[in-house]
């Protein structure tokens, strides 16, 4: 029987990056790019007359379809035209789409890259003021801010999140029972003890893959626990002088490699992509899987209700604060949008309207964001979605959200992290060299922007 329960929400995140792994690989157009709309007066009135808002979104994430259908019920004069493409194709083509004379009104954009510098995005500061988004947690919007010098986390607002995710670890409870594991680990030492128990019982300890780099979730989860998260955030937000060559990153990369050497990862880890990882785990192959809340429904459907647990990466020491990657499913309004005010009204409606907020939770399993004083959505008691939202609240309470390493620069994921982690996990690159190469690519990529 479905029993709804109120859950604590997790509004505070420090990232507006995607929960996906692929990032912008295309280059932004040059001198003929349009200028961003200047800050100034904007309308917050409901859209008047018959209009169509064009949305460019990614394939496989239907939340915008459900939200737009509900919005049209409430505002029948507003219709939507949604076009979808794969996340990789969408982000590779984003600069061209933004510069087009037929640009959409709203586009899924995980990484800003040079699109602000090239004047392709609408500055959202006027809407921030007009709608009172200062009532939101500052961290909720921080990742969508960027300065004129390209430093993220501060400056003007250009991205807005639809649902805010949290990453953690899924555990197959049946396999845990077989391995003699009776509770989720509360420290990394306990986690590593559980990995050994699973291997000794003939169970694959960690289901992950590196063909498309999804294993970066595991690597960053380790790095997050071993040092000051702000140093990593500064690096991801491109603060001058920031570096990934730190003691925390070295320990995280070393531990990740040690797990591979110990046989805790699949033997064919470099041949497994994200889709295969999830499919393998939901078919019973693997005790643990590092992933995000967006797969809560898939895991529950695959393993069966009550057969999985979703918990946070444990801290290095008992009682330590939680640190986890979290992101808003970030969207931007192109500078060439013909319906910027109406689109901003729609975005504000998503985080303020009760039905819209419920849709975000039901479809994505993510926190709806917005003003923390607002009524909370309901979820099924005991579900993985409830666990995910409770986990978000724990991380928010510890101010522990970080961005994703894959979003540090436009090309670092495919150009450095993915291929070099493959070498790291096959013992063809030392952890120290991995970090040096990551930093070298990072600096080169930033200098090219």
C-alpha cells in the first residue's frame, strides 16, 4: 500500500552541473555571437496571448514533458515544443544551437564553457531579483554563476536547475546477506571490509565501468572524503591557482587503483559503460554501485522493492561530515530566446507550484529546490526515492555538496579523466602521474578558452 510521508528537502547544492558524465566538446562561435540581454526590468506576469515555448532537452529524461503538460493545463494559452537529442550530441551542438536565428527558449546545458563569454546566454540576474530567488539557499544557484573572468560559483546567474540530485552508493541487500553484511558501512574502513567480505564470498564487490568514465563517481567519492572539499570545489570552479595535485586526490586515486588491483572492480571494467553498469547491477551483478538518485526507480524495479539500499559515501573517520556530488539538472535561456520572460516564469513556476514540485520528485527522485519554507512533496514511505531525498537532506545539513570533476572544464572529461582513469585502473599509470596529467590538461583547456 502506498503511504506518503513528508521528507526533509535538500535545497542546498554547490553545483549546477549534470548528473550525467558527458560535457561540451564543441567550440563556441566567435565574433558574431549575440550579446547577453542586459540586466534591467523584466515582467513576472503570467504569459499573455498564445505563445509556444521551445525547449531543447536530452533524451531519456521525461520530466520536462510532464511539467509542460501540467503548465499548459494551468495556462492553456502556453504551448511547448520539445526537441530531444542524446546528451552527448546536445552538448556538443549547444554553441551552434544557441547562436542560431531559431534558437530555443530553454536548453539543457550542463557546462557553460565559453557561451557566456561569447554572449550566447541570457543573464538571469533580473529574474533573480524580480522573483526573489534570494530566498533560495545560495548554494542551490552557486554552480550556475560565473564571473566575466570565467570563475564559476560567483558572479552573475546564467543557469537554473530543474531538480537537484545527490550521488551515493546502491547496495544489493540479498548479496549483502550472502556476504554476511548486516548494515551499511559508516566509515571507509568499514566499506573496505565489506568489499573484502564480498570478494571472499565470490560476489563482485563494486559494479562500475570506465568505457565512458562512469567510474569517476567512485574516484571522486573517495577524493571527497580525504581532504578539504573547498580545495576541490575551487579547482572545479576554475579559481586561479587551484590544483588537483593534492594529498586528498592522491589518496583517492591510490585507493581507487588499489581496489582494482584487489579485484574489487569488474575484470572488464574498461569495457563497461554507464548503461551496462546499471543493467548489470539491477540484474544482480555486484554488491555496491556508485550512482545518483536518478536511478532509484530503475534499481527498485530491477532488484524489487525492499531489496536495495541507497546510502551516502561514508566519511573517512567515524562521525565525519557527509560530502557528496550533487547537481541541478541545469537549463539556460539563450540570449536569442523570443520568450525569455515567459520562460523565466515557467522556471519559477517549477520550483514554486505544488503540483510542479511533486512532478519533479515523482519523475526524477530529486529535490525540487526552491524556498526551503515551502510545503514539501510526498513520496512513498520506504522507497529508494525517499532514501535519496533523506540523503540529500543529510548532505545539505553538513554543507557537503560538491560539483562533478567531469565539469571542471569543457574538455577534461573525454580528453583526460576518462582515458587516464582507464590507464590508472589497469596499472599502466601511477596515481601521481594521473593527477599531474589531469592538471596539465586542465590548465591547457582553460588557457584555450
